[in-house]
């Protein structure tokens, strides 16, 4: 496999999102054959099972982008000790109709940054629970619970010096995981 395409699912719609910055910054640490594309989830309707047979254009687009990706990267905020509703809405959309989930078998990484000391730990644990049910192969280690702080990002939008070694280790593990599963599925 030459190129590896990663669908990035961002658990924040905020313009100045730390998680968007984190997604962009860790992509810079990936091997050259990896490309990352953020999946739009902000224009999805609220999930309604009545519409399974007649999905909106935004839902069709979401599912086709997930299906076409070799791997997934979830970068999420934590809202009230869980994942933001917009992210759960997107996950539900791409999981249906029953038996036609776009998520099944995809290798994935889960990471997130928050202003709280626990660094999205609870959101990530809830997300892992959901993804396990959907048969997504989530990287177990290393975990990365990141607290937003001065210097986390450098002036060019990369990971700042103080976190670079750790984040490179995370990305190396993620890239290895995706390559292994993308080849074997
Ligand atoms: C509705 C809401 C709930 C939040 N709950 C948590 C929380 O449970 N834990 C936490 O660490 N931060 C929480 N925060 C603060 C977020 O960490 C902070 O807003 C962060 O910037 C969100 O990520 P983003 O910058 O990518 O949007 C919450 C923020 C909002 C708006």
C-alpha cells in the first residue's frame, strides 16, 4: 500500500478549537505516505431513524468518506465528562442503517485536548466504549490525555518542544497500528 488516507473526525465545531489545532499538529508528525482529511460533521442533521432509507447528502458524504479511508483519527473535546453531542451524532449517522455501518473494521486512534487537568480522559474512555461496539480497531497504547497549556503548539502550528517527543511516540505507534490493520483487512 503506497498512500494511506486518514479520515479525521473532530469532536468540536469551535472555530479556534484546540482539538483542531492538535489534529493539524500531529498530522505533521506522520510518515510521508500518510494524508489526513477532516470529515465535516457540523452540517449533519440530528440523527433520526425515520430517515435511514432516505439519507441527506451530508450523511451520504460522511459515510463515503469514512468508507474510503484506510484509517480513522478521532480528536475530541470533552463535554461534561463525555464526548460532545456533535461527535455522537456523526458516529450514529455512519453506523446506520443496521448492517451497513461505515465504521466496521477500520483502524483508529483516539486523542484529545481539554482545558481540564484530566485532558479528555473521560471522553476518550466513553468513545472507546462506543467504538468497541462498532468493531473499530482502536490503538490501545500509548494513551494521550492532553491539557491545553501555553507552548503546547509552536508558532508554526506544530507540537511545541515540550510535548514533541511524547507526541512523536504516539504518532509512530498510531502509524504502525494503521499500517498493520489496513494491510490485514
Ligand atoms: C459544554 C461544555 C462542557 C465542557 N466539559 C468539560 C469537561 O467535562 N472536561 C473538561 O476538561 N473540559 C470541559 N469543557 C472545557 C473544554 O475542555 C474546552 O472548552 C475546550 O476548549 C474544548 O475543546 P475545543 O477547544 O477543541 O473546542 C467543557 C466545555 C463546554 C463548552
